[in-house]
């Protein structure tokens, strides 16, 4: 167990956490990587690919904390069962000392998404890392949670690739290519219905893709929009049509609410100082396509 604790402490040094919030975010992401390792051991990535903001964070260094792990099957499969991979996942996580519970949620009648929640006690998780600077005054019942979602009927026209994660040991995950990750994020920007609020993290990620000159795979975005019922026209989605959709979305933004959502997930809120409707209208003209 001491060897495992050493590994956890080594992983924690990447984050240099100070506050309770930073420790919580950091431990969640360490746990995410161990969960991915458990899924890899269970051969989950033979059928599925990693995507979403956490994929961008873990594999490409997106500079904001993430919460959930999102996956897509390579091709639709109504017989897929996420529960088949939970034993290997739990074994891996427990091997690092985390006392976890896994809750499988029934999503019948809703979108073809299968959901699992990995839960562990936050105070016990903090006790696994031996840093003397660990903050105290954590409620003894507070939980650290990670939600896993698997889309069993994904929209098509996407590409995948394998990339390596080096900690806690080197292993490979199958994931969406960057242009398809961008397409998935663009769909979230345009269509996510999130408790009647705007998810500022989607807009933060949008800025990251544009700043890093990532081309957007327009065909995959159209596939997503058609599946969700947000593009039913006979003509193909064009760059011009997308810019019009984005402009309407930007016009309806409450910028302060957008900032407020993302601020707890970044270390440098000053990065949001330039955000305005004018800012977003300007940067969307810089989107490249593939």
C-alpha cells in the first residue's frame, strides 16, 4: 500500500493543490485516471472511445478541472452493458486504497446513455496522500464522485485514435480525434439543456479549440445535430449556417452567468476578463473546418 500511496503523491504533485477545492479537484482527476486504467484492463476500449471535456483535459492538457467521464461506443450496440466492466474498474481503484462504491443508474426510457457513479469518501481519499499541507475541516460525510456515461447509440462519421496516459502506469485509451472532440463540444455549446443554465465550461473549451487552431469536423457535428433533432433541413450543414446558429446562441448569453459557471474550475479567472458577446462573435469567425 505504501507503494500505491507514493504513486498517488507523485500524481498529486502535478497539481500543487493548496485549498480544499483544489485538493478535491486534483483527487477527482487522479481517481479519473485510475478509473480509465481499470477500464483499460477490462478491455473496455475495444468497444468504446473517450470523448468530452475530461478527455481534452487528460490527453491534451486543457487548463480547467473536469468532473465526468464521457464515452461513446464505436458503433451502436443495444446489447452493451456497462456493468460488465465494473468489476475490473473497482478492483483497480481499490488496489490504490480508495474505498469505493459503484452505483449503476437505470436510464431506461431516456437517451441511449448508460450511467455509473463511482463514489468514495473525500476525507478518506485525502488520507491516502501524505502531504502535511492537506487542508482540514472537511465534512466527514462529503463524497468524491465521478460519473461515467456511455452513449450506446452514437452519431456516426467520427474518427478515433489511441493515445497514451503515463500515470499511474502507461496505458492506452481509444478516443475521438481532436476535430471530432471539437464537433462534440460544438454540439454541447449549441444544444445542451443544462438545468435552464448555460454551462460556461462549454464556452471555455470552445475558446481552447479555437485558440489551438483545431479544425472542426463539420460532418460529425451535422450527424450529432440531426440525431438530436436540431438540424432537420434537407441541405447539409455549412460553415456559414453554423456561424449563424452560433451568433444566435451568443446573442442570448448572459456573460456573467457563463463566467460564474467556469470560475470554480480554473486557477486563473483573469483568463475570462475579455469575455463578452463581442469577444465570442469575433472568435467564431476564426473556426477552421475539416
